[in-house]
C-alpha cells in the first residue's frame, strides 16, 4: 500500500509541475492584465492612467521555469514614480508590488 501511495504522489507532482510550466502566462499578456487590473493602457513607452500621461522608465522580465515576474516603472508628468510588478502563474498575473513614490 505504501508503494502505491508514493507512485500516486510522484505522478501528481509531475502533473502539477507540468501544468505550471504549460500555463505560465506570456509577457505579452502583461499589458492586458495591466489594463484590466490597474486601468493603465500602455502602447510602447507611453501609458495612460485615466487623465494622466505616464512614461515607461524601465521594464523588467524575470522568466523562471514555472512562473513569470514582470514589472514596469512608470513616471508621471509631475515626477512621481509608479512601480507595478505582476507574478504570473497558472495562466494569470497577480499583483506582486504596487508602489507609488512622490
């Protein structure tokens, strides 16, 4: 009975890690998530948040085997900085960092 349990859990772990690998969201879907979650529309290095115009200062992409961590640093016209990082896992992103510096 113990051997069957070990085989079952081993197969379950292999399937779980396979699902994680295959369902990792693409970096292209980050802009769509940014628009839906944070109301920030980005095209190239220019972004719009409501009536505010933002400029992209830096984009970071950490593409790991099972997850993605993608971030964007935006400058408002008044000089404040907005940093948003998303953690991509299981086909979607979730907010990892949301930080505004004035």
